[in-house]
C-alpha cells in the first residue's frame, strides 16, 4: 500500500464480548490505497464460516455477507494495537479461521449481500484473546473506579470518590472516553463520549498512570455510566417479555426491569442472608451513633455505594484487606444462580440495572433475591450490596489502586 497517501481509515477491531465490562476494542489506523478509495466498499466483522474460497462474514452491523476470495486478493495479518499496515504479514486463505476479525475491501454486489474481495486484513481471534488478557491485567494494575463527585470539562478533569478518597482523573486529547448505552449491559455497546456527559453520581472507571500519592491519575481511558441500585419487592412478573415490575423501597415508585441472557441472577441462601442482615444492622447502628455525635454520613443518590461494607472490605469485587471478612460481592457471586422462573410476586430483590429509558425501566445487570432479612434489618442496605457493573466481569482496581 502507498505509505505516502494522506487518507486514513479508522477501524475498530473489537473482540466479541458477552457480559464483560472491560474495554476490548483496539483502534487501528489503516492506510487506504488511493487506487481503491473512490470505488471500494469496506466491511468489518467476524468470520462465521469458510467454504473453499467463500467466507461468510458476520458484520458488526447489517446482514451477513458472502465474501469471494479471488486469486488476486491480498490477505494480511496484523496484531491488535497496530496503527498501520507497515508491520502486516502476508498470509494465505487457509490461515484464516472462524472467529477471526477481518476488514474486507472490494466491490460489493448490487444487493449488498456479497463482495468480491481485493484486500482482507485479518486480526486473529487468538491474538485478540491474548491482547484482552493483557488488557485485563492492565486494568487491574492501573485501574481505578468510583463515583463522580465533580466534572470540569474546561480543565479536562473528573474527580471521583474511590473508597473514601478523592482522586482526580486528568484527561488529554489522547484520552479515550466512552459511556454505556442507556439500556445495555455490554461494554461493546458503549459509545464515544465526552467529559461533559459525565454526571455527578455516575459510576466512573479509568485506567492510567497514578501520581506517587495516588491522588491523581493521568487517564488513558475513561468509561462512565448511570447504574441505579434498586431494592424492593416484586409486584408482578411477565414471563413473555422477561420483565419484572418492582416497587422500589427508596423512591416509592414502581420500576420495570428487563431480564436478558446477560443478566446475572443469584439467590442468597437463608443463612447467608441472615449473616448479611446482621452486618448491615450493625453498620446502620454505627451510622446512627456517628450522626448523633454530629458526623455527616451517607447519600440518597441511588447510584451511590459506600467505600466499604462493615468489616473493612474495599467493596469493589476483590478479596478482603487486612484480615477483614470477605466482601459482599464475592458472597453474592458464590450464591446459587437462579432464573426468572424461580422468582415470585412478593419476593424481595436487589437489582443493579442500566439507566433505562424514559419510562424509568432498565435492564438488570445483576439481581439478587432471598434478601428479605437484609431489607428488614436495614432498608437502605440494597445500595451497599451492589458494586460497579464492571466488577461483574472484570478485575476491580484494588491491585495497586489509590
């Protein structure tokens, strides 16, 4: 390809994701050859099937596409994170496998259902998996998450509360900023965003280089979203639409919650629920004593969560600290899985959901039933039980966090 050309095509090669909330997209800048620019169509997606010289492509959008590989088709392989094709390696069609990500250039048919390929750029699924594993480690090592306390788009900063400590996230023109879609539990559905879209009380997760005292992070990536915590009782269940109507004890409103295959449902065994109830009841008593002494505590923000539950756990999906009891998220994750069919009218539930649509509903990220003893002991405990959504499918930021 002509390296002198000034035309570039920005492509995002994204690994397939189910319920993970860790960024998996790797930006790739590919020189677009001047001889192809006006007439060539491009499609990007995953290889669904290969039959001889025909590839079935599952594109990121639109219907499946039949790709015809011609004798003159140029096929190259690039690694995740490469910025152009100068380090691309020529490969053969037999090196392409189902699940690989490909960018195809060529002439598309009139019905847009087939394409005669002139070039195919391949990102191997094995390379993406290895890169994703590295990303997970990097997010664990350099990640931080918390609630947005202040946003200053002019200064390019976001201040978050991370386990009771204020941390300033500093951005630059190179910082990647994304925001979860209002009714999606997948990071792959997150959209490019700006600091101005982050609201006080939002969940914010970032990775970057920390200052020596941990008070500032120079952010490479930031992802934000609004994720209400709902604690209440089920009014009704509609199995046909996979929805629950839940009466939220905090807002005193009824909320429609959709259950999807990506939603995680758990039921606490009675002994576990009783144990948690004792912990929350003790925490509530301590908070009241603190308030009577003139201390300020708590917030009514539905997205809020404490810096840590009783016992000193960090409250963000990792193990106990300093010999403290295991954190609540681990206890919840160890609880038996359940399903929509196991839920009944009148059951008490705690739900971490997406922001949802204008009608106030949302999609369940995580739902926990069997929580009657907990809500009886401390009606506001539902907020403390849930963590940031990315803790479900990604490492929390404890390792090396501020």
